[in-house]
C-alpha cells in the first residue's frame, strides 16, 4: 500500500507530462473541410507580395509590398466559383535600400504620384486538389493584362488571437514588366519579375 501511495503522484501527473511533451497543434491545417463558405477579407498584417528581378546579370534583388487589401468569395463545395479581388498600394513598396525604394516610386518605375495602386481581379479558377490556377486581370500603371497565379492552399482554421475563421494561400507567377509600360533599363534590369504571394483571408461577420 505504501508503494502505491508513493507512486500515486506519478500516475496522476503522467497524462499532464505527456501533454507537455506533445508537439503543439497548429490552428491552420490544409484540410478543405475546415473552410467555411462565405465572404473573406485580406488579413493585411499577415499578407505580403514579394518580387524578384535580375540586376545587370550579376545577381537578383528583392522587394515587397504590404498593406494589401481585398476580398475572397469561396464555397468549398464549388471552389471553381471562387472570386478574388485584391488591391496593392504601390507606395508600400519596400527594399533593403532606401535609395532604391525612393527610385522605384518615381516615374522610372511605379510612378506612385500618378498610379497609387495595382489591382488583381480573378476571372476563373481551375482547381486541382490542394492547388489551383487562378486566372485574372492585373491592372498596373494604367494598363490591364491577364495573369495566371499558381496557387497552393496552405491551411484553414480559426485564428487563436481573434478567433476569426482564416484561410491561407501561397501563389506565384512571373510577369514581364514591359507589358505594363515599365520599360526603364530593360534588359539591364530584368524584364521578368518573379512574384511570390503569401496571403491570409479572414471571414467577415
């Protein structure tokens, strides 16, 4: 009996210790069953549009846009009917060099005094499992051209901080900036621009 009483605290504590040793579960899981149908808005604090362009053939340099706004309409029972409408404030462009950042805002590149934003509006969604091709129109510098985004569903669940239903995606594409009239320094500064997008949407209501 004495041995049992000595061991009793260990028996009681064992489940608690096991829980502490278990890896914490992420709130977002790539499970379509977790996606709630309805209207979503971009979680601007956790969304970025990253770009990459070659410089003189020596190396690549990188930058990003933040403060993205937009909406998503989605129904997991019919994902091909999804609609995306996203606006990127061009003045939010950021790089590791303040001089470069300032130059990008001039008429040589984004001309933010005249064109303060870029906008992508989807026209179709082709779904293949956890991936999709989102076709749409990108308007930038007053020019609208078609773009295809290779998109991957990353996860869905409830944000543990604000309790909102959240969906996350990664998307990628490559565009030719000259097609939007941004021809300065081509080809010394690359015409091809790689875009990498990490976006989270939060359910409205």
